C-alpha cells in the first residue's frame, strides 16, 4: 500500500476518501448532472453477465470527473465522448428489457449519478413499465456517505430511489483485488439500496461472495497436478 493511509478520516466523505491524489474528491453538491451531462452514451451492451447478477443489459454513460488512477474506462471521462442518447436507443433498451430471460439493467460509465438527465427519465419509465420485475444496478464513484451528506444534489438522491443495487466508491489502484465480486478495489461495496435507505446506513448486498483464490490459478494448479500423476 506504500505510504497511503486509507482509513476513513473524513466522515463527510466516506470510507477510503479522500483518496490521496489517486482520484478527485468533490465537495457536497460540487458536481451536478444538470450542469455536466451532455446526454452522451459511450456504449450499450445486451445480454451480459459481468455487470451484476443474472443476464443483464448495460448502459455506459459518458463523462466522469473522478479521474481515478488506473481507471479502465478513462477513454470516456469526457462528457462529450460517444454518441447522443436518443429516443430510438431508449426504445431499444425497453424492448431488450422485456425479454423474459433478462433480469435487469446496469448503469455504468463514466459516472451515472452525473448523467441524471438521461437516467432519471429512463429509470422512471422502467419502473412504470416493469414495476419491480426488472432490477436496476448502478456503479458510482461516490460513496454512500457522500451521497447522504448535507448539500448533495437532489437528482442523485432521486435516482437512488429507483436503484436496487449500488456499487459505491472510487477505484483505488493500491486496493485493487481481482478476487472481488463485481468491483475492482476493496474499498468499494455492493449495497442494497432499499435496505440502506430504510436503516439509514449502508447495508451490504446479502448475496455477496468474493473469491478466496484466483480461479485461473486454481485450474492451472489442478492441471499440473493431474499431468504429474499421469506422468508417474
């Protein structure tokens, strides 16, 4: 970990923040989607299994000012990257969600909570059409504590009302761990939004199951052991 101290020293910012120069750390309400979003989409992927539980569709919005060191999506930090969000794309999203084998949709980026001009109307339409039969996952660089602090913008809190599962927190490169489920660094959490809002504190998703060891290494070790037995 080098000389970095990642203890939660600032209760107004949340765990692992400030990030000691490894990402930007906004003040409450400093960044707001109505000012930053350009309604641009970096990508839309259908029927994936890597962006949350079950078979899902994933919408990657453009723009993120967190600028986490080591971010694998740095090419879409620019809010003007990609292509415009259109009614045609929205209808395609709704049609894809209607497929019975699709469990839900995931909002990624970029920073979804700074693209509320796109995601709030979409989330409302999803709930109006499908109720709770389709779930909504969302990744954010904000921590739960930051989203709950006084002065944070209302649009972020409104979008949270439609989200089922939130993966929170910056990617912190020294805390990178390939064994984590659905997240890149150990400071990040998978949160049950409804239960967190009800209890007033972050509640970890009850299906969380991180790996204990690297799967490719497991298979390689077993294969080498098998080959050794055959040779003998």
